[in-house]
C-alpha cells in the first residue's frame, strides 16, 4: 500500500520535501512508516523522538494501523505565538 | 468578531477588529494579549516571519482552546492566529477575554496564550537580514488537557 507523509515545519527541511510517498506492507503501523522514513532521511532520524503524528485533524498514536491512501502528518515541536 | 470566522487567518491580524463592539452588559473586564513580530532574536536582526500551520488541526485546536478557557474561567474568549508572511511589528496572534472581573480575565488570557503556544501546530520560520531563514526551536506538542 502507499501512504503520504506530510512534512510540516522544519520536518520539510529534514526530509527535503513537503510530502514524501512511502510504500508499505498491508497491516503496518504509523510507526513502521516513520522507521522507513528515518532510514531514508538521517536528519529526520535524529529528531524523531520529539515528533508527533496526525491523521486527519487529530494527533494519533504511532501504533495506529494505517491504510492505503492515508496521509500522515509529521508534527515537529511547535512554536505558535 | 463573529464567531463563525476562521481562527486561522492568512496575513497579519488587525487587533482593532476585535474591539469594535460594546462589552456584554454582564462583563466588567476586558483582557487583551497580542503577539507581534520582533526585529531581533538571540542577537540576530530579523526582517520578518513566516508562519506555517497544519491548518485543519490548528483551526480545531484554537476553537477547543477557546471553549476550554471559557469553561475553566467562566469568561468569553476569542482567539486568532496568523499564517503566512508577516513583517516587523505586525500582529500574529490575538487573545481577547471578556468576563465579570479582572481576576478571571487576566488568568484566562494568560492560560489561553500559554496553551496556544504549546498545543497548536503552528511553526515560525524566521527571516534574517543576511538572507538566511530558519524554523525556531519549539516544544513537543501537548494536548489541551495537559496545558
């Protein structure tokens, strides 16, 4: 299945794009997607522990099972104000 | 301001837009906080700021913060945050609190801006006079209940 990682804030710099498509096996979780992303982008890998993820408009657990076509947003540390 | 307007706005905010109406009759207090773009950060001269957001989540969180502040402090709260390019001195965020007395107004205003800074997926990209730009370090996003 194919999912899309949406890279918000500084994560777009770490991954070199605003969006990254990833191919995963059926039944894998958001955490598996982040593992794959970390292998491809070392700058993301070193910051991964501080990053939340969102699917739709809700923060989601990394253990959430993902489905074909999902869009997973990377939410790095925020700096509103 | 009408409550059906988005809380996330493109471009700088105009604080006066939130202050045009008479206070509700049962409100004796009005507390206002506005965040603006500063011309210096950690010794570097700043030329402007670009605000990035996860729009759907940020809009939802701003509305949840308004509701939670109203519930906690028994006041009326309006918030808005800018996205996009802002210049020095322009307004990026407003918090307007109307309530019976100053105590709950000040407390709600402080809680609301502190929570916005910790719980809303918005990112500042600062631009400097030498042409460089960088995203500011932030804090790991929290839930509103954690704030």
